[in-house]
């Protein structure tokens, strides 16, 4: 007997589901469609759990979230996906799993190298909420949500590029990577948005073994590339002017418009196609 197929949507936030003003209003039709068809919507971002919970609450989704670039998984207890989780700890209404290295470990290594070698950098751990606001432009409430980190540390590098390469090599011995984001250099463990996506798919597969999950991933930046490459259907959200990343995969589509409007159109098209081919039962 053929397995029942279901879509599992995994999405980046900034520049994908969210527009420049952090709004998802232009994606309302597609979001409503996902809700009606009970298609899970998994948020997968470099943001913290606290920042992402703000969006899951306003979107009304109970799906797991992948936070801090794959370093952390939060599974709402209400989702029923986990029964007696072993590697998770309990936090408010979620089961939380640090899938990579802990921020405490990352900070201890980075800060001892700073003391020993005199590297010039500063990061969120050195800053008060007010200083995070100053460096990011976030509101004070949003800065506090951005400060509650568990698996990554954003820093501003103020030393030479040559010394940055030495710093990177030293951290690599402990499995810590440096990833350049839009504004900050992120210190993080080996987990990424792709491993987070695979982990969430495995949770659904375990909870509903008779379903064949078809992962649809949407993203716009370099740090989304690996996530798009583990998806069954990859949707690249272009930037203004048409520039876009080029992941490899069996089914890669480029959305017709940037950000939220492109996200909306791509999801509606995929749902229409899947329903039309009767592949989605
Ligand atoms: Mg993005």
C-alpha cells in the first residue's frame, strides 16, 4: 500500500516569510490554506527561541521551531510529537533540545582565547539589553528576547582578518564554527538549519510512521542553502532586483517575488499542484 503523502513546510523568517518590517501580512492567504489543510509550518531561523515564540504565537502554530541556526529545537508539549523525550529538557510549554554545542561552552572557549591572545571582539554576552538595542536597532523588548541565547553567540570582530583566521582555527579544534551573518559574525556549533530540518522531519516521521512527509523549504540567504538542499521541494525567495541563491536539488523553484509576497504565491502554487495531482491525501 502506498504511504499517505503530507506536506511539511519549513521556512526561514527574515526576507522569506517576513518582509522588511517583520510583517507576514502579505502571506495571509497561504497561511490560512496551511491551517485549513493542517499542514505543519516549522519556523527555522537564526533567531532565538524567545524571538521565534513571539511569531509562533501570532501565527497560531503548534509546530516545533528550529532556532539559533539549527542549534536548538523547541517542541511544544501540546503538539503531541514527543511522549517521554530523553534528550530534551522542559521549559515553560516546550521540550527544548540543544542540538549543537551550548552557548556556555562556546563562550568559555572564545573568551579564554580573547584573554590569552588579546583578540579584539565584543558580542552579545558583553552587552546589556540597552547596548544590544544600540548595536541592532531592536526595541528594548526585542533586544531582551534576542539576548536569551542557548547555542550561538553573535560577535563584532574588531581585529585583523589574519587574526580572525587564527581565532577560527583555534575554535575549530573544539567544533566551533564562524558564520558570517548580515551584521554579526556568529560563533556556533556544528548544527545548521539543514540538521534542524532533518531532526523535525524525523519527529513527524516517528509520530506518524504511515505518512510519507514531503518537506517544502523556503529561504533567501546563504545560510538557508543547506536547508533547501535537504528538502523535497526547495523554494528560493529572491532578493529585490532578482538576485538569488542557487541550491541543488530534485525540485528547486524560484519564487516570483521577493519576501512575503513571493512566499505566499509559492506556497499557494505548491498546494494547488499537489492537490491537483491528488498526491496529497
Ligand atoms: Mg532570511
